[in-house]
C-alpha cells in the first residue's frame, strides 16, 4: 500500500494516483488553488457584505442547525453576537443525541436567547432512513445528512429566511478535492468565495441540493403508513416553491470565511458559554452522536481506510498539523483494531437491523466500492 509523500492518502483510496515524487493528485490540485483557499480562510469582509444585505429584513435572518457539538454552537454564537443577526436554530433529533449534546443545546439556546425547534422524527421513519442509508452507502451517516437538509430547507422556505448556515469545517468541505466535479463546494468555488453569485445561481444551487437530499423522504412516503406518512409528506418541499420565495434562500458555509481552529473554538465556547466538553475531546472527534463509533467502523470496513484520513490530509496541507501527529491521531482510532460492539448493538437494537443484516449491507457496499475503484483505474490507464 503506497502512501502520499505529503498527506495520509494511500493507493487504496478511490481516485488517488501518484506522480514521480510520490505526491497524490489531491495535493497537486491543492497547490494549484492554494491562493484561493487562503483568501477563503482569511477574508471576513466578504461574509460581512453578504450578511449586511439580509440583516433585519425579516423575522429571522438565518437558520442554523445545532447538534450540541462545538462547531454549530460557535457559528450560532458568532452570527448572533458578532454579526447581530436574528438567528433561528433547530435540531434534528435522530434518536442518537448524547446527554452531553442535549445539555449543550439547552445551554446555547438559554445563554444566547435563541428560538429553537426540536424536530422529532417518528422512530418508524428513522428505522427506514437508516436502512436506506446502509443499503446505499454501507453506513448510517448519509441518512442524517439528507434528513437534516430537507427539514432545514422546509423551515427556511416556510419562514422566508434568506440564509441556511452550515458549520462544516474546511476539513469536511475539502476532504474530497479529487475529482472536482464530484464536490458541490468546488463546483461553485469562485462565485461562492468572492460573493458574486447571482440570484438565479443561488436558486439553482438551493434547488439542486434540495432535490438530491429529499429523495430519501420521497421513497419513505411511498412505503410508510398513517402518522409516519403524514410526517414525511409534511417535509416534502416542492423545489418550484424556491422561485416564489423572497428573499432567495441560500446555503452558506460559515467556515469558508473564517479561519478554523478547533482548539481555539473549544476554549472560546468554554469561556463564553460554559460549554460542556465531552470526555473524549480529541481533534476531529464527534462526541454528540451515540453511534459515531459504529459509523466510523462501518466506513472503515467499506472503504478500507479510516474516515479521518481525508480530513487529516487537508489539515496537513493547510499546515494545522504535521504528518507525524496526524499518523498518531489515526492510530488512536479504536475501530481500526477492535469492533465497537456497544455502539453497534445500540444501532442494531434501536433500528431493528440485525448484526447479520449490517454485515451483509457492509459486504455489498464494499463490493460496489471496489468495483467502482477498479473501473476508474482501468479507464484511467486506457485513456
């Protein structure tokens, strides 16, 4: 197994090739756009200009989804106290929020005097969502991502909120820099960063993401009955309604415009809000989800490498961690050496998906991933 001379990506990963110097195509592409990335990280004037256009125009200026984790809490704090926006928050209660996450959500809402909405999804629907995610990906995370997008988009459209603000870190946004066409952030890279997106572009982006994300709701609505079906249909948004909404809704990734430092954010929130740090406070650790260990284990079984490898590789390129410390962080991941039985059993029991079924879903996802990787490498060699 060959590893890039600059980052942690290896030859087992999809789309990864190496040049004569042993450097992967992700690192080479990063070097080509490094100046644009630095503008994205350091220039907050663009964000201020964006927010100035929408501040005070409606009942709410923006919607922020908070999970009880540090990133969403920091974004909500900054938008409210630094930029003076009227912030509405919501939480997708997927049944796997940790006690620490719930305490932090209550703390954030109370200390910042925010209006907050818990969206509780019927367990019957959750079971189907997670089964759908295992079937299509081999791990459960995609269900949470899509459900959260659909619910947030519905709230934005119903309340005429101009911004749906995300707290994705740069390491999450840019962890799949190759191929560029597969990453929506990079596909609209220039306009997103310099703030020159037209209203038509914003509407098209919003509709595109919404259409992609609500597919799981559409499939569920056809199969569910009674209250679950009513709930599901209630969140199915007609993308054409985006045309009628004024101001035009837009997705905004906050950390495109502010430099990200995880440890500084933790210290800031602890000081300002009394934020409760989980027992496991290692970098890139998501302690707001009870089944995060199970999800990381499933990803590792399907892909053949740790899900942290790509995020840590972005950190290495940006100079926020050195290669030795990144390798040490990878080695701390327990799912690389042992099966997280407790986390898997919790997921299996609540979603009524047997361990035998989980293993079968992982096996088929691994086969699809391997086949896709083989075909891409084959056609790359041919052409």
